[in-house]
């Protein structure tokens, strides 16, 4: 795990669910069985008030939904939990109207889950995060102090602590498909290009690994299979290709220059 902490997650020990990174070969491996990992974590801590009894939440436990819709402003004094839905939300978290949360999902303490956010299940969120307006998250891990505040998409990704996603930035999780793939309803697994040769992920949906303290500028798009080391800054409107991007760099277009001319 030391390699992962050195390159990506030096704050990992402060994340309540750091154990999911034990005994793995590749940093993206937790995404392969994230649903099982969420259920295991839920079984270890089922304390909390009944989610179903909390006024202001509309519960839909049907097999196709397994989630809640927030109908009024709520700040949790105590954690809430639902074994049926597979959802646990920590104390101090604020839930705003029209947010949707589907299980299984673990959301930590003192988070802001804002109006219009859509959390589609298989999710672990740490503490003091912002899941903002029209932000969509599925099958992903967000550590502590992550900000995805405005019109963001996070699919099949792992975000370290203190990551900030500027408005409109997105972590794409499906690569372009051939006509044959579309007709046969099949997607080839994503491979990571490396100097030593491509590394198979054995994932047909895979977004990005984003290290601690990465800043992603507004309207940036991170392509499927991008591995972004800690402390990187991604300039607005960039497209970040798949592959490894080492820590402590600025990622910007080669011709990124501001030009000012008289009217």
C-alpha cells in the first residue's frame, strides 16, 4: 500500500475505509467489487437512527430503486441507517431537497449533499465532502474533503482527499465503442498505456484515479483510464488522456496562452 500512498494518497490513513486498499495489486482494484466492499463496511457499523423513520425522506425500497429522495432540508444530529436499502449517512451531514441517494452507499460525517445531486449506488464517501447541484456519482470512492460542487460526473473512479472538481468537470468512464460493440451490447475492457506496455484493468467501465490535493479546472474532461498523481493541477477546459500522469505537475494544453488584443 506504500506505493499507493506515495504516488496517490498520502492522506489515506485519515480515511475511515482505508482497509479496502489492503492486499490489492492495482490501485483501481477496489472498483471491481465495490458493491461487496460497501456491504461489508455496512455490516461492521449498523449504528444509527432508522432512516425510514426520518421525516423529510421519501423511501423507495423497490428492487429497481432501493433509495431515498430528500424532500426537505435536513441536518442530521445522529447517523441514520437502513439495512433494507444498504445506506448509512453520518451525523452532521446536510441533505437538501431533491437529492437522490441509492444504495448501497456509505456517506460519512459533516458532508453537504446538495439540491439535485444523484448518487447512484456502490458509493463510499468520506467526511466533509461536497456533492453539489446536478453532480452524479456511481460506483466510486471519495475520500475526505472532496468537492464536487457543480455539474460534475464521477463514474467508476477513486478520488483522494482534498480533490476539487471545478464546475462542469467530468470523469468519463466509457471509452469509444465500435459499431460491432454497440450492436452486440459489448464493451471491451480498458487498458492503461504505460512505457512498459499496456496494463489490462479488467474493467469495461473505469473512470480515473485522482490523487490527493488535485485541482481539476472548470469544464475539464478526464478520459477513461487516467491515473492522476497527487498535487496535480489540471487547467480549465483540458482533456486529460488515459495513462499515468505523475505527481506535482501542471496539466495544460501545449499552446495554453492568454492573448489580449485591442478592440
